C-alpha cells in the first residue's frame, strides 16, 4: 500500500503546480494582452480580414473574463466604410488548449460608421484567401446605446443597436435598432426636417448591406418607411413610402406660399453597378391641398368675377413621376381637381430647369358662361366640365401658360361683336326715323321723288 504520508505531499504538489501554472498562464495572458505586440497583432489581423486598414488601442484586462479597449478604427475601400468604436468592453473566455477565444458580449459606448460610394466596378476581395481553418474566436453579440451612421444622402444619430450573427447564413449579421434621429441630406428642404426613429432592422454580409425595414416619424403627422440595399457589385436600390409630409418641405420660392397640403406616396431610387447616376420613379398624392394666387387662377377669377378661384381647395391631386440623370424629370397622369369647379389633366417634362407641358383644363359650365367668348375656347364637354387645351412652358420658377391670352382675345372679340350688333341696331332705328320724317315733309319740298329714297340703305342686324 501507498503510504498516506507520500500521497498527501504529492497531491499538494500537483495542486500547487496546477495553481501556479494557471496563475502563470493568466499572468502571461494579462501581460500579452496589454503589450504592444498584442495591439499590433490585432490591428494587422483585422486589417487582413477586412481588406483595409485597422488600428486597435492597447487592451486593458479588468478581471478574469473582462477586457476594456479605448478605441478601434477600421477603414475599407471596397465597400467604402470608415468605423470608429469608442470604449469597448467585452466578456471573454479563453481556451488555452484549443487556442480559442469566446466573446460572449461586446458592449460599445459609441459607434461612428460612415458609408461612402464605392467605385461601381470594384468589389472587395479578402486579403487572405480561406485556408479551411476554423476561426479562433466567436462573437455572439454587439450592443451600443450610441450608434451613429452617415451614408450618401443622410445620417442617423444616437440610436440604440443590437447586432448578432444570422443563424441562417454563415458570416452574416442581423442588426435591430430603435431610437435616435435621422436627417435626409439629399436636398436642403428635406435636410431641415428631422425624423424620429421608431425601429429598424438590417442585414450585413460580405460587404452587402440590406435595410429590411425602417420606420420613421416627424412631427405629429409625417411618417416614412424605408427599405433598400447597397451592393458594391450591383449598385443600390431604395424604396421610400411616405405620408403626411408637408408640401413646403419640397417646394421652393413662390410655390411655398402658393401651395399647401400634405404629401403621400412612394418613390423608388436605383443606381446600377456600372454607373454613378441615380434614377427614380414613383407616385405622389396631395391631401388637404389648397392653391393660392396662381396666375392662371387669378385670370379666371378676373374673367368670371368669381373670387373663389383665387384660393382654391384641392379635393384630389395626384401624379406619377420619374427622373433620368440629374436634370431630366417627367411627370405623367397628372390629375388636379376642385370638385364641381375645376379639373386639370395632363403631363409635363422638366429638363435643365425648363418646363414643357400639355394639359386639359375643365371648368364648370356656369363659370364658362360668365367669361365673354369662353365658349369658343372651352369647346368640349366631358364629365360635367367644359374643357380647353393648355400649354405650359418656360422656367420652372415662373412658367407661362397660353390659356389666359386666348381667353382675353375671345372676350375682346365677343365685346366687339356685341358692340357692332348694338351700333347696327341703333343705326337702323335712326334710318327708319329719318325716312319717316322726310316723307312727312315731302309735300313741302319741290322734289320729283320721295326724299327718303335718296338715303342709302343700311344693312340689317
């Protein structure tokens, strides 16, 4: 039998060696994590993995399973991304035998991510091709309460974000967020409008970004829903559905004062992988609309002596639109109606700031009758209105229409016709009176014929 006196020292010795080895390995690990060698190794590994540049601040172990890092920055050209993460804290478990690092949760105090436009014909290739080796780390969750994102055309500020690997696809990540604010900087008017973020969901895989859904609100009425994707090899595609958007946010100059109401509709934006030019198409409807002091309506108000044309409620206003390039816009299926008073139908194009449009204007028959000569201009009857063609042309800020001059000419012609009829009528009456007077005094005059026969015969009415 083995003596107890021999076993006990052996057990104690093994325990001391184990504890000493464990403490020694921990000390070595802590020393390595805080070293410049570890910082450089992490930076180079991240740079190789993303195909760009990376910088990692020195790690600061805080306990047996917690590590702190002041800052990490990443920069990739394809896709064009710049990331800065500040004050990172991770719960980490190390396995020395398998050389594996398991990161249960990574919490980041602040994240700034900037997404730029990548060259359309290039895609990122990993610096180091896959070798079949299993990854030496696993990251299960990333959280932050201050996520900031900038992309071409907008920015997101101070949103809460949780991201985790997508179990359905290796290497893919799913992000869910809420809170914060969004500004759309593609135009000066839209940039002035701040949107509150209700929630959003996105996916990221191999440089491809997909926004599954984002719900935004502004003020008490306006809402905006976004879906879209950015794929370096194929381009970008976005869909925005909006409602309750004040029309003043997209109008400039005099139109801001003349047009009131809220916009609802949908717009699709596309940019192919072979071009940097965006195209768009969609539809829009104006609700609770009102138009004031429009020149053509002022003309109608003056001709019909009806003041309601100067401030006209719009019960229906809608159209479809498309854009090709930066300066060419097409507007079709335009319908504008103030029920029982006025209806406009037509289409137009805007190229380099110049308008060209063809429309049909329908007026209530009672209003047409009030305009002298308008029956010759509004000559077609349909759907309870009398219709006239209208051409719109000129600069977008102050386009000219050809209806008002035609109405003025028609009214002037009607006045001349009526005046001529009145003159002819009065002249005929005067002729008859003169003939009667001359015939009455004929016996007193030494003439061989009746005096009235000497007068020229005037035409009748």
